């Protein structure tokens, strides 16, 4: 199918002034401004009682400061809140109370906790695999025990893993595997945008749905603000595809805007799963250029471990459903890989619990590394714990290398990343920028034995505020391919040096200093 015949369910989104005027974004913006004006009016009405109100503001701010110190909020975030409350004492205290009371997402939190508790033992850990891990003498069993605190994340050994060094490679494999679907296709993506990539996939999905395959598509509600019309799920359902947006944006102030579904999951028949950084839009396969060459990665799992991604998808899909179904889709697929070296552990990270699974996996790899830790990440907005772990690994002699974008997609985030350069390089961390364009890959590989490929960036958004997922690999056959890809990418990068840091553009330096104060809220 050529590009002119791509399946589209909606007209391409209009650009320019008319698009803004008739967008939901403008409606939400107007409503927020109206709310702000109401607050100003109320404040003016209270002016005659200002002396009493001033005493109340002072006491309330003091109480919130005590609460801040006693809370389990990350230390870096506490400093940000202290700054906000120093500049805007009462307003900052109200904002802190607003975010900590979880206004707007209590129901979401309750539903998620209920689903996780209900499904925590739905995929039992194989005793055979546990014994095999123990005899191996590695430390993956300890990590699995930690991850088991927050969900159902067994370790598997009967899974073949294929690594894709580019989004184009994943896309080609996706199309082939979708054509093989017989029972179900589950897709959960942060971004879907109509174009060449989604059009090719959509053609197969519509055809498979007509053949009786259970096809479900879930995308983050932010798509309705940026890449898809508000009723796109209805258009999909008219073509036989079950669909829903996760947490659709509504024009009401609500802290659950933070809790986006940043996962990228495709599961086919419970025996094949895809995971990684690649969303379903044309820039991810370099069909459209936005920030130079787009470097992204993904993995394909064939075998038992696909079951974990099936469960993760169903947990998100069934939020708010009265009669959630799990067991029919978690049966053994009967697929046995021809070759399946090592161990695989898919896992997710939920922002609504106190376990920072995504960050702790990274820290665990850094702390246990003996030779090297090589990382690709689009963003570098670190809290104190992760920055300390990266520096400590380098300071004790581990070869720590980071590859970041050469052409950023967000100048603010890139400025904060650069604010970490001096401290990290002083500890011996080697940083490189990808000269051809933008690195969107989320990859960690260590000691020729361990690797993580998934959706989890090294920033506050991923580590604290989003639903995420990743694939942890130990001694799998593809780890050598991951390290080879890192080295190939490194050859296209320019190193960050003390001289280059000194010569950095003033705009980046000033922006980095200012934004670092509020980095936990970015």
C-alpha cells in the first residue's frame, strides 16, 4: 500500500490559528483563566478581613512546612517546594496541599490498587526458574523479590528476545507478527498519530477484527489534545476495534494530569510481545523528520514472558470496568522458542504507590556493576539518589557512559540535562551527544550480562509521575547486540568535555539554572 492509500479514520488535524480557536486546548485554557479570575475576586472580597486572613495564611503555611518535612516526598522535590513556598508562601502551601490530597485521581488510585491486589498472584513464579536462578549465583532473584512488592512480575527463562536498534526494525517485525494473530491483539501506546506507520498497522487491525480476532487499542488521553480527535475511539469501534483513551483530559483542575500512560505494549496471542520507546507515529520510524535522525529501540519477546505484558495491558484496560476479565488471556500459549538463553523479567512502574520500581532497577544495576554501565536516554533530570548512584559507580572505577540527544525535542529539558554535566563528568562519568539528531531510546546495558529496554526515561516524569514498563534481561542472547548498538551509536556522537561545558550557550546555562529549581515538577 502506498502512502496515498493509507487507511485514515479522521481528517488530518488542521494547523494554525483556526486549529487553536476550535481546539479543546483553548476551551480548557479559557476555563482555567475563568477559575483564576474567580479566585482573584474572592481574594478581593476577603480584603476587609485581611488582618485575620493574614494570621490564617501564616499558620497554614507553617503547618504545611512541617508536613513537607515529615512527608515521604523525595528530597530534591522538598527543596523545590521550599523554594515555591519561600517565593509564594500561602499560594505555595495551597498548591502543595492540592497535589498531596490527590484531588481528581482518588478513584483512579483506588481502582489501580484493587486491580494490582486482585492480580498479584495471577502469574505464579516458576519454582524451576527460581532454583535455576539460585544455582546461577546472580542477583536477579533479589531484584525480583523487590519488584514483587508492587506487582506481579515473575522471572522467566523460556523466552527468546530480539533487540531492534531502530524504530524501523521494530515496525517491520510488528507488521509480520500482527499478520499472524489468531486470538487477540492488545495495543497500549502513549502516542498514536495518523500517518504512514499507524495507517499500515490500522489496515491489519481492521482486517483482523473482521476475522474475529479480539483487537483492543488503548492510548493516553493526551493524544486527544495533540494527535487525535476527541472521539477517535468511537471511529475505531465503528471498524470493529475495541478502543479507549486512558484518563481523557477534561477541562477541570485535577492532579491526575500527571499520571499519564507512558507505556508502549503490543501483545499478540499471549505468545509475542513488543516493548520499548517506539510510539506509533511517523517520526519514530524516520518517515517524518522532526529533530534530525530519530534513534529509538525496542525488544520483541517470544515465549512465556509475553504473559506478563498481557497482564499489564489488562490491568490498565480494566480500570473502571465492573467485570474485568484476565484468566482467559493468561493461559499458556503453547509456544516454545527454539532458542531461549538467559532470564527475562518484564515489569511495570505505577506512580500511585510508594515503590519507585523504575528508578530502583536502574540504581540496582549501577550499584552492582563491576565493569561498565552504558545508558541511552532522551532526558536527564535526576533526583539526588539517582545522580549519586551514577557518580558513585564511576568513582569506584566502573565505565559509566551516557548517550543523550544532539538535537533536543524540548529545550527546557535539555537545559536541565546540561546542568548535570559538570557534576557527573567531575566524577568520571563520560557523556556523549548524538550528533545526527534525537535519541529517544531508553536503554541500560551492563557487564555483558544485564540490560533494560523499555519506556522509562531518566527524568522525574518517568520515575515519579507516569505509568511505565520495561524488560529486564539477564544473560539473554541479545545483550551482546544491545552493547554493539551502543558502541555503533557512540561512534556517531560528540563527547562532552570540560571545554565544551564552558563554551555552552548562555541561554542553555541560564535556562538550566532556573528550571533546575522546579525540575521535580517538570
